[in-house]
């Protein structure tokens, strides 16, 4: 395992005021920065969580994310940035990534030129960024991603399950996993919300005002950032500064270090597809793409989301099909197309599913459907976009 962090020299003051210099390994330095980040949190861990004990394989705490990421051998772990509170942002790479240097042009410029390859290059494989845990109170995506990493490392996930089809598909792509985008929110959230009531769920996710009222889902978006001095607890939705990373999408005024780190990664590797992982209290589904995008992306996104939702119905994880029509949302996904020309889609897992397995299973299905489809037709056909 290699990790791109410079070793740091730590000065330790002993009882006799003698400074000893002790060199830490990059892994030790990363774990130390993670422990320090807990000290920077303004709010304690929320009291709102499900009562059932979590299964052993349900790993989702910041230190568990770090353990799995730092332990990879087939993949490569990189810390791509720090959260507002100072938690390391882990990325795990699978595949050959030798084109991380500065590119001759940007997507914005080259897509307006006669040669978009001046930015995109001619990659042999499509590049997928699989990001989960945008909202810290939604641990399901984090658990699913850590299980996927374990699957790639050992042939079996943390439950001992194998997914032969995925093991065959994934090496045909370059994949970067970001298991937990919002480590700040994760650190102050419980491990799951199964069996909670609606009010508890809201408070755990979007937070609680000082007078005890839950902050409603849409109401939370009236603020950017959430006014932290007016809340009893901010829930796991925002980062430590109160910003909802999912809506940190104002060009020229990106507020969060998490969004900045992801955008840099998307640009650096010319991501073709960005998976944006979430959970809610309803049945799992792939959210339709926003109409604010290239027409070709809207069509491809609709087709992919519809195919995923059909497979979720087939698997008995939901009953009806969501309407196949674009949304009008502006969020982080909107920036992906502007940054790399890639397509981005978000999903929702079900935090209230009957079993812990059912809470994460949709992400394995989504990965399979998307990769299968990508082999038939590019996820982001650059030549079609610039035509
Ligand atoms: Zn969410």
C-alpha cells in the first residue's frame, strides 16, 4: 500500500522539557489527524439512532473508514484532502492511473476547440468515481463502499459474500472509491437509523432547532450554511461548518474543502461517471438526472436511472417504477459535467429497510447495471457531447 502523505516530524515535550523528535509513518500521521479532527467538532455525537445492534460487518465510523482504506493492497489509498473539521478524505484507486499530471487544456476550453482530447486524452478505460456518505447521517452508502473495497481486495465482502459478476466487470474500468465524503457529519451521527420514527429521523439527519423542532428536509436548504448557533444539533447532513456538500455548487464560490477536493479529483482523472450516494426513509431508487445539462447526458442519465430502478424492482427491493422524467435540481452533480464532461447520478438507499443487507444491496446492483451498460455504450460519450 502506498499513500501520498509526507511524513511529519512530531515534537513531543516530556516532563523534563526535553524535545524528542519522533518520526511517524504516513499511516500513523493520518490516524493522528483523524483523532485530532474529533477535537475540532463543535457538536457531540447525536443521540438519535436505531436501537438494533449493528452487524459486525456494518463498518461506517471514521476510524473504520480509515482502517479499511489504509489497509488496501490491490488498490491504492490516497488522502485527497481534509474535511472542514480536519478529517482525512480517503480515496481508493483500482486500475492504472498514470495520467494525473496537469492537462494541456480544460474540459470547458477543449470541448469548444477542435480537439477535446487536449483535455480528455485517449484513455483505454472509462473512469468512474464512486462517492458515498455525502450526508453523514446516511451510513448505508459508506457501509456498501467499504464492503465493495473488501470484495475487490479479497474476493469476498465483509459479510463473506462474493459478487462474481462485479469482480469480472470492475477491472474493465478505472474506479476511484470515496467511501465517506462527509466525515464530519459521520463522526457526529449514530451507526444507523433503522426503526426510528420520522421526527427522530429528521433530527438525526437535518438537525434540531434550539426549541426542539426538527429541521425539515427542504427547510434545511433555506440556509447555506446552517446557522450553527441556532441549533441544538445540526444532524449529520452538513459538514462541521454547517454546509450541505451536496449543494456546494456555486462556480467561483465553492464553500467546502470536501467539494473542492472532489472537483480537483474529477478534473485530474477526467471522470466519465460520478456516483453520488445517499439514503432516505423510503424505498431505494436512482434519482433521475437534472435537465440542466447536455441533452445527451440527460438522455443517457434517464436511460441508466430507469434501468437501475427496473433491476431494483426485479430484485424485490421496491415495487413501482419512479417516473422517467428529469428533475430541475442544481447540486454537486451539475458541476461534474462542467468539470470533466462526465455524467453524474445520485441514488437513495433505504435507511428503514427490514434488514441491514437490504439497506446496502441496491448499491451492488447499481454498480453492476451501470458497468454492464457502460460496456455497451460509453457513460459519457465526449464526441456526442461536442458535436
Ligand atoms: Zn443525502
